[in-house]
C-alpha cells in the first residue's frame, strides 16, 4: 500500500474503446457527427425557448435547463474522447481527470434532478391545470433549478475528493475512455471500501428518491388521464407521457446498469459500451424525445424559420 496519494501518479493512460487504428478512425467520424448533432440540437433548443414567447412556461424552462445539462455532461467527456481516437498515447493529467470526474458526476446528478422536476411539473399541469401557473411560479422554478445545480455540484465535489484521495501506485492505465469512478476504484491500491460504500449509497439514494417522484407523479397522471372523456385528449396526454417515460427509462436503466451492480458482476468492458450510450447518445436523443415530437415546439420552429425566410427575402429584394 502506498503512503502517498498524489505523488505516485501524475497522469492516467486511457485504454479507450478499442486499440484497432482503423476502427478508431471510423468511431471518430461517427462520434464526431453524433456530438455535433447533440451540441446543435441542445443549444438550438435553448435558443428556441428563449426567443419564443409561447414557450415561456415552466415545462420549457425546465426543458431548456435539461438541454444545458445534456450539453455540459457530454462536453465534459466527448471532445477529449475524440482527440484520443487520433492519438497514439491516450493520456490525461491527474488534475484534468479529477475535473472530468467532478463535472461528469455534477451534471449527471443535475440531470436526475431535472427529470424528476419535469415529472412533477407534468403532474401539476395535468392534474391541477388551473393552479399550474400559481403552483409552479417563476420564483419557485428558479429556486428548484438553483437547488439542482448546488446539489449536483456538492455531490460531484465530494465524490471526486474522496476518489482522488485514494492511492494510485501500481498502475496508471485506466480501462475506460474517460475518467470515471468505477475504473478508478479498480485501479486504486489503497482501501476502497469507504469509497465503494459511498458510491453505492449516493447513487442508490439519488435513484430511489428521483424514481419515487417520477413513479408517484405518473401514477396520479395516469389516473387523471383515465378520467378524461375525450379520446383526443387522452391520446395527447399519453403521447406526452410516453416521450417523457422513454427518456427516463433509457437514462435510469443505463445508470443503474453501470453503477448499481454488485462488484463481483462488474465488467468494465461492458460498462464502457454502456457509457457510450449514456455519455454520447442520450444527450442527442433527448431533444428529439422531449421536443421535436411536441407540437408547440414544432410551431415555434416554423415561426422562427418563417421569420428568417422573410428577413433573407427582404435582404435579397434590397
């Protein structure tokens, strides 16, 4: 067991997804396209919500922050992963690794919180439509989002500090494509029981309370939908809920698969490919799942495109 924590390792070597040079080039192209689509769709959604008065409601306020969180947590990992596809030695400094771990955990926890808040907001909108504006006031929405970022950063910072106070003395080769808690724990040569217990408790706690809010909210939503006499109204409500539940299922399912498995069943190679979906694909899918199937967003896009067309046409006429 090493006596020092920080002096033994100054950088980590990331094994990445594959050591096949030809496959790395292909993956670079694929993930670059996916990342660019993710960035443009999430930032575009934020801009659309900001410039469209009809989208200035609690639902779209939370949706804009979810898009921001998606952009942040994929950007904390993907650019470095893309660079490493083109590098022979895939290294990351000790400090940069710690920053990446902190950022990733922070924004993933924020995503969990925002998903839960959106489920509650959906419950209020469907079950108490006349009181929605009063119950979900602008002040309360801002306070909930502020609390989300504060809580997420606190969890990320605490987890990161504990992780990087472990000793890394035998090897600095990390079996992953980014710095993550689980492979770092495997790499540590000091006692990791406290860290493993902390990881299990915090991840389990966040999963349980957030899923409880989601399940309770949707139980009441389902009851309210079944009381709607209009078939068209039921279909519209079910369509909205299905999109939300799809995104929640993908996010929580992947997260639980990655972090809440018993250590004896953990396969880092399996986790790596699950992480690709979690880190790269989900942030690209969320704008589609949550907004592009939403008629209000489609109408807002049509108005913006129409205005841009009129501006371009006016410029050409002059």
